[in-house]
C-alpha cells in the first residue's frame, strides 16, 4: 500500500505543473488554514514554541513533497503541523487575555516608532516579551506575569523616549550647539530661558505623552530662543573681542528700523530713542489694516452691486421680453467692469517682485517702476533696464489704444528748477525708449516731469528720498 501511494505521488509529480499545484493545494489545505489562523492570532509571538513546532512539521512536509516521499508520510507531517498551529492559536488567545496590557504597551511603543528612536529599550522590551510568552506557554503563569510587567514598563519607557526624541531633539541639539558657542557666557538670560522652556516641554510629556500640542509649542519656543541667544552671543562676543563697538550694534539696529520707517513713509530719527518710531509704525500698521478692511468692504459692495445689476437685467428681460437699450447699457457696464478686472490681473502678472508696484486709480493703471534707476543727475537708461521697460510696453498693450503717460519725479534735494528739468528729462528718456526701441506709436506716449512736487515718502531720510526718485507710468484706457 505504501509502495502504491508513492507510485501515485511520483506519477502526479511527473504531471504538468498545474496538476502538481492542485495536488499541493489538496494535501496542504487544512495545514494552510491552520497556519493562516495562527498567524492572524499572532501566535508566532504569543505561542512561539508551539508555533515553531508546527512550522517545522510544515516545512518537513514541503520537503517530502518535493522529494516524492509517500503520501502517508506527507499527510502525517501535515496533520502534526495542523495540530500544532491550532494549539498555538488557542494559546495565543489565552495570552491575549493574560498579557493584554503588555500587548497594548507594545502596540503604543510601535506606533511611536520606538524601534527607531529608542532602539535599546525596544530590544530589551522585546526580549522580556518573548520570555513572558514562553513562560506562559510552558504553564508558569506567575513568572510569565512578572516578566510581562517588566516588559510593559520598558515598552512604556521606550515609547516616551521615542516621543521625546521626535519632539525635543531639535531643541536639545540647539542647546548643545549654544553651549559650544559659549552662549551661557555671553547671553546667559536667553540660554537659561531656552533651558526652562525645554524642561517645561519634557515635563508636559511626562505628565501626558499623548497631549502633544503644548510640548511641541514649548520645544519650538525653546529652539527659537536658543537660536536668538546664539545670535546675541555672537554680537556681544564681537564687541568683547574688539571687532565692533556697542555703538556699532545700536546704529545697525537703528538703520534697520529706519528702513522699515522709510518704507512706511515715516521719518527715522532716533534722538529720543526707538520708542517714538515704534509707536508711529504701530499706528501706521493699524491704519493700514483699517484701510484694508475698508477696501475689502468696498470690494464686497462692488460684488453685491454687480450681482444686483445681473438681477436687474434678468428682471428687465422678464418684463420686456427682449432686448432694450437699458438692458444693453447694464450688460455693457457689467462686462466692462469684469474686463477691467481681468486686464488689471494680467498687468500685475507681467511684473516680478521688485520690478514695479501696480495700482488702480479709477480706470487708470499706475506702474511705479521701483527697479528703474538712473545715475546721479543723469537721464540715460542703462541697458540692464530694457527688459523692465519691455514689460511696460506689454502692460500698455493689454489696453489697446490706451494713452501712456510717463511721469518723472525727484526728491527735494537741489533746486526746484533743476529737479523739474531732471524729472522731465528722465520721463522723456523712458517715453523715447518706448517709441524708438519698442515700437509704441508716438501719439500714444506723453512724458511729464513733476520734480519734487509729488513726494510719496519722507524727504528727510535717505530711504524716503530714494522712494521719491521714481518713474511712474500711467496707462489710461480709451473712454470707449
């Protein structure tokens, strides 16, 4: 009988591959199902010895099949594998109840990437987990519980260490860098504040490792405070080494604040210290926000007005049942408003940051060519600015048949007559470039000089005077 079974097996093994696969599926069906159930129950971890015995029997059956051994031998090994896998599944179920808190600790530590950020603790906990599972499997329940309790503690420590590593490591590294840069000597207050913030972040994680918002914010503050302290220490150390003076530091800060004030059109005088300028800047910013809110409200009102015009058109259609002169006027008004908005957006897109400021003044488009500069007292356009003026030509052509008014302006230095002549000369140079080099029809271009009569910034500061020395190009669309 055994010889007959082996003969059948040999015949089947010499059959095509499909037949061999079908034979394997038939013989291994029960063992495969038991293996799948054991794997799903995590029996490899929770019942390691029993699962291993099943795996050995399963592998031996696969080897016997490949070597053409008897069906009885193969089925016997598979029966052993099926039995061991089933037992492992049952033991794993018991372990899930007995070791429930340990399994939860392992899962939490895994979710915190403890294997990566706390590798030593993770490995120690894994070894204890394996020992607890083997002892439970062997029936030594009390010892298994002791090992499980130890493993749970280590997993929790690994979890916390991993969370701290991910959320505090940057700030910790910055503090180490600060110590190496001798920050505790030159900027002790900032260094101590950064240490305090980092300690608070760590305490917050110790109190609740899952409430990450507060420790994350504290760690970010610690990181910034450390970087600020490193900068301050470098400045103070430069003074200490004789590379700079405190006067140099103060004048540098004043110059930076003066640049901000000039950009806001304010004077930058420090005879009373920085506080008056700071107060003026705060007031300017608040006023700007108010104007912005007003513009937003006006925009919304315009949107509502346009929507109302559309509704009025529909009402006219319903009442008149066809085209009327009033309806056509409303349609034209709506379409014209939409067209101007679209054209303005196209003009804005032509200029990169730093090239020009683009404004709407009624129906006009104003291009303030902030990048265009002239030599002192000169009106010759350098070749570097040909591309910028080319963008002006493209902007003007967004509005066919538009009038192009080039306006020249100067600061208040020098005589009124000289400034007026210089501003006119520079405006004419830009206008001539547009007509001669860029082929804009000459009848579309006008050049005007205003000298110092239309300042946009404070002429008492260098920054303000630089803003006043400018070329504005006004594009005036045709009236119809």
